[in-house]
C-alpha cells in the first residue's frame, strides 16, 4: 500500500532531504516525487510505499510533527485508500 505526503512551505534548503530522511527512519520507500517552487513557496507531493513500515501508520504520521515545527511546513499524510476515496465521484 502507498501513502501520499503533501508538503507546502516557505522555500528553504533541505526540505526534500528532511522529509526523505524521515521516511527512511520508518522504512517508507519513496515511489514518486513531484516538487516545484512557486515564487518563494515550496510545494511537493510524494508517494511512498508503506508496506514495510517499522511502526504503525499512525505513528509514522505523528513522527512528522517535529519536522513540521522545525521547518515551519504544512505536511499532510494520508493513506492511499483515503486519498482515492476522496477523489471518486
């Protein structure tokens, strides 16, 4: 199964590296990344495989609280099933 991670914030050095490192700690494998900078704002959507997480999905989501605070980012993580259900007619 996959999860979708959306990240938005003021563009600074190391956002992608920080989020990627957090995924590595919990054994979430990055499948695909799309990122851009719009004026001074960084925006990224990342798809990660969560089949081999070394914790619960909830703990994985909660682990990003410090990243959000330290980097002053909005980070939203949702399970692929929820994401797909939200976008079905």
